[in-house]
C-alpha cells in the first residue's frame, strides 16, 4: 500500500531532471489556466447582478491568470532539488516575476474600484456637480494608490537581491543624509503626489469644470498623477502641472454651480431711447432657448465723449449656453438699432462758431502782413514800440494825428482844422 512518502517520492521523481521539470511545469500551467477559466465563469455569473463586482472582475481577469500561473511555477521550482542546474536562478526570477504580477494585480484592482465608482455616477445628467466631484476623487485617489503600489512593488522586487538589501541596510544606517538626498531628488514626484491628494480632498477643480487659466478658457479634461489636461475652446490642450493649481490663483466658473451670467456691451448715441431697447431685450431672451429665466438687465454703465455704453446681463444654465445667448442678444440688439434707430449709432461731433467763421472771412481780402497786424495783441499805446513803429516810419509823431486819434468822431467831423489835416 502506498504511503504519503511514496507519493511524495513519485511526484518528486520527474523534478530531478530538466525534461521532467519542464513537463511538470507545462501540466501545472494547463491546470492553472483551467482553474482560472472555470473560476472566472462562475464568478462572472455570480457578479452579474452587481455592476461594481462585474467591473472589478473584468479588470483583474488577466493579472489573476498571470499570478495563478506564476504561483504554480514557483511551487514546482521550489520543490525541485537544489542539485538541478540553474534552479536557484529560476527561483529568484520567479520571485521577482511574482512580485511584479502581484503589483500588476493590485494596480488593476485599484483602477477597477475607481472605474466602478465612476460608472455608478454618470455625467449625462442636467446637474452633474456631485457626479463630477465623485469622478475627480475616484480618479485622483486611484492613481495615487497606484503610484504607491508601484513604489512598494519596485522596492520589494529590488530587495530580493542580496546586494540591494546590503545597500538598503547602509542607507538605513545613515537615514538622515539619505532621507535629505532622497527628498531633494524626489521633490517633483512627491510634490505632485501630495498636490494630487490635496486636489482629490479639497477639490479646487473637478473633471469637466470650466476654468480660465492665464486668459485661456477651457474645461478640465483629465487629471493624472502629475498634470492636468485642459481642453480649450478651440480644441487645443493646455497641460498644467498639478502643483500649479495649489500655488497659483485661477478662475473656476463651475466651482459650486454651472449657472453663469453673461455680459454684452453696446455703444450708442446719447439720444438713443432706452425703453425700446429694454423691450427688445425682453423679446429676444424670451425667444432664446439658452436663457434660464433668471436675469435680463440693460443699464447705462459708462459715457464717453462720443457715445454711451450699455451693458446687458443675461443668465444661462452653463457657460456654453451663455456664450450662445450673448451672441444671440448682441446680434439682435444691433439689428434692432440698425433697423429702427440708425441715426442713433455712435457719431463724431464737431461744433464750429458762426461768429468766428464770419470774422475770419472778413479778413480774407487783407494782405498777409495786415491780417497779422489786425490779429496782434499789441496794446496800441505810446509806450508800445510796435505801435510807434506803425504810426510814423520816420521816427517822429504828428501831434495833430495823435490829437485826432484821441477825439470822438463827431468832434472831428465839426472841426475844420481837423478836416484839413485829414
């Protein structure tokens, strides 16, 4: 009768040679594949009523197969005798590959949980603020966990080598200097990781948020472990590091609500009546499907030397509808003014005095030097040298001319002497 030792000896017999070990390994791989296939089908049927479990099973399908196969091979090679050539190398490689497979399985599990949470909260609803909050937290936290898993997996794989373990012990002995050096070297990575956790918890931005960054308008398209992708209005992509959102101010139009008020500016003449414009604005927004019925205001907000500035405020459910509504209102009001009040579009004004024009026309017949003298600001007194030079070019002044200049015209007309002198 066979005993346990006999069964063990028979099972170990093929492992003493490489051909036997290869055959046993192939059998183990086939058995692992069959177990995985049967188990996967059973679990899929059990998890069919549960969407969360279905997503997780779909994500971990291949990593679970790899882990199961590596575990079977690891068991076979550890059971092989130490005298088998190269078995030690295979054992070390199997250990490293097993750590890598477990790391892959853990990463896919974290990603599966995040994706299941995201699918449970779709964004195709009218008010998706809560869904966007959950999406952002799920994606950022899942990626942060995946980064930690990768770091632990790489560290575990490296520690399987004796030389690396010795280096690790030396580093632990000088933990202060090593920690300082590692902190300086890994500052960008750790900074982005911490910034990602801050964004996931405090949520200054969320997926599909409308933001304005350094004058660029766009939507948050993707949040990764190191950067944020912003989809601009013209289909460009703005790549912003995670730390930038923690250290710099920016505008978030959908932080608490997607509702927004749009602004339209018009410039018209001062004489433009405002009541017809307000009535036309009401008619335009009532007929616009983009208007949400909250705000519609027309006010005079500024006045310049040429025109007055009109500001129109209209509200919409989100920024995209607000843009379309602003364009609709602007085009409608401009068409209304052009059709009914074209004379009240902005004008350039210039006022010319009639008296000044007549005086300039009366002097057109005089010579240039005479017009200059007539427009002079000279005092015309005896002390004025300009007046003296104009009165007598010979250098002497006629007393009769001076006397006649100082007398009224009626006295000069009745004075015979003055008449003769003239």
